[in-house]
């Protein structure tokens, strides 16, 4: 009978590996963790030596996981989940604590995440939320690989045919988007003529909301506008203020005076309700901190939806 194979792994090395996998770069991982790059390289080499196989493939610009590295990363994620559960179980106060990484689409990052972090601090003071922008097309994969604990997406973000098993989809309060342009454009004497020279600004290329504007302009005014990627809500607002283009922006962001300055809702063009969803592992598998963040996420936006109703 063969003996049990034991692999001696250090948590600090696993943490380094997890950060390298998340960022795809030894340099960025070193900067994130506060290590010298030589230390990160040493941690990875030590892990590869102990498991007896290559985990990371070096590329001209960054790194990527090997097939063995993908398997190793999956188990590393599980290990840290268990460590977090142990820390919670040993917490004498019983208060939920830990860190949750939450990815969000461009629209949600600038409308819902601020309120989510504020509410989390109130309800769960020992839970830290780390937000980052996430392309909606990568949401399922980001949750599967552990790049994020929770992904917030909006609009028509259907599960891909090969969607990873075990990902829970939680319905959240919807997001209303409205057609927005400069106040000068809205107040122009001949709106149809003024609209003919503007572009449609796409905040998130994965979101179909800007297509609503394209279709409406074509059907109502016979205009076939050029679509420009704004990259962010801030970029879309700035371009819209200057009269360069029009965009579908969340109505709740326009309720803030500093955001709505020199912007107005365009008459005669449609509004839209975008479904919002949270993707995560679900309450049975997720860490307590992740479950707490998802619980708060289901509340954020309800007040706005109630006001609109």
C-alpha cells in the first residue's frame, strides 16, 4: 500500500499565488502585496517545487496559469474559504468579519457600489468590501475563478451555454436608465436638427441600453447615429455636457445636483428598466462576509425603485 502524499504549503505563498492569478502579473502582485518582485517569484517557484509541476507560465507581458495552475488555484480558493470560516468560528464576538471582493459593471460601479459599501459599514463594520470594475461578459468566469466573490451585472446578461455550475443568480432591484444630453441640446429650438449631429455614447459595450437610443433615433427622426464608447459614466457625462453626444444614464445619478449639472433628460426618447443581478456561490458555500454583502446588495436600490413606482 502506498503512503499518503503530503505537500507542505505555506499560507503566505498561497496568498501570493492567488494574487498572481488574479492580476496576471508578478510585478502587479508584488505591488499589491507590498513585496519585492523577487519575493513573489521565490514564492511561486517554491510552490512549483513542492507540488512538482509548473503552475505559472511566463509570458512577454505578464503570466498566465497552466492547466495544473488552474486546478491549484481552485483548491487555493477553497483553502482560503476554510481559513475565513475558521476565523469566523473563532471570533468570540460572533460578529461577521472578513473581506469581500465585488466586481461590478460600469453603470453599477458608479451608482450602487457606494451605497453598498456605506450600508455594509453600518450593518457589518468588520466586513471590508473591495470593489473593482468588471466587464459583464467576464462575470461568470470571474466568480468561478475566485477573481471576485460577487459580480453585479445589469441588463441582458444571460448565462453562457457553458456557464460554470454552482453559481447562484440573485435578482436585485432594477436600474432605470434615461436618455440624457446637454441642457443646450434639450432647449434647442429644433431638437431633430440638433440631434442629427450628436453621437450615441456607450458607457458599457456589453450593455444593450445604447442600442435603444440608436433604434429610437432611427425610427423617430430618421437618424443613423455614430456610436462612441465613453468608457465610463464619468466620460459619458462629460461628453454629453459638451454636446458631443447623448447617453443612457441611470436616473438615480441625475438626482445628485453635482452630477446633473448641465445635463437634462431628452424628451421624446424612451427610458428603460435594466434588470440587475448578483452572481455568487450562494449562502451554503460562500463565506459569511460574502453572504453579508449579498444581503446588503439586495437592499441597495429598493428605496429608489419605490420612489419611481
